[in-house]
C-alpha cells in the first residue's frame, strides 16, 4: 500500500523543526524519506506547495524561494499539533517516523 503525503503535511512536519526552509532543502528531505520508505510518496510539486500556502496561510508563508512559518504556527506544541492535524490522512506511526527524521536531518543541517 502506497501512502501519499501532501505538501501541507510534509511542510508542517519540517517547519515544526525550523523557522524557514528552502525548496531545495525540502526536496532533499523528500528524497531521503522516499528512499527510506519505499511505500511513501511526498507531493512537493509547485502546485501542491501553492495549495498548502493558500489553504493554510496561518501556518505557511512563501517568500523569496523560502517557505516560512507564519505567525499563527503553533510554536508551543509543534510536533503534536502536526500529528493531530494531519493524522486523519496519514498513519500516526508514519507521521512520527517522518517527524523524527526531519528533526534529526534539520538539526544536523543547521
């Protein structure tokens, strides 16, 4: 069974660990996650990113080829918020694995 992770879910996971993210960084992490999880596909197309920033303007802002946390991004409960908000479509165990991968990768990159 293949699980498709939408850009809004993926970006929320990543931005729960960093204030800003370039498209290049997001694409690199997507490639790593898809390589480790052969049954996972992350939709990071331009259309998917525009849809995410349009549908969740209180979470994401797109400026200067970077995706940023919007002022409404819940800083106090970042990872748990993401898991609760998006676990309806993606298995919770997978979200937790992606969250751990993002935390590790973004910590090492900075």
